[in-house]
C-alpha cells in the first residue's frame, strides 16, 4: 500500500509542478505563450488532468480557468494522499517509511 501511495504522490507532484510552471509561463510569456515550446510541453503534461476537470466543470468556467481549478483540486488530493501516507507510516511503526 505504501508503494501505491508513493507512486500516486509522485504522479500528483509532477502534475502540480507542470501546472505551476504553466501558470508562471502564462504570466511571463504573455500573449506569445502559444509559441513557447516549454509552455506547450507543460500543457501536454497537464492535459490528462485538465481534460477531465473541463468535462466536470460547468460551461460558466472558462477554458483559461480550468488549469487553476485543476491545480487546486490536485493540491487537495495531494494533501489527502500525503496524510494517508503519514497515517500508514504511523500505524506501521515507521517500518519501511524511511
């Protein structure tokens, strides 16, 4: 179970970093962000997470706000996984958690 939580935590961490980097480049690159190679790469990395959120959110949420919503949802899931991992380690007496 610890390995599953570690893998899930790593996948969420990569997605969060990709979304954060995409947000930074959104601000720094401005309107030229669509031609920025790194912005496009981060957009591809975060697409598996933003696409389901786009389908779940109502049409009132614009496409430019979906990555922000995705980031905060993933942050909540990351916190839950982290707390579950801590709980599992405490219950197991810290065996294998180092």
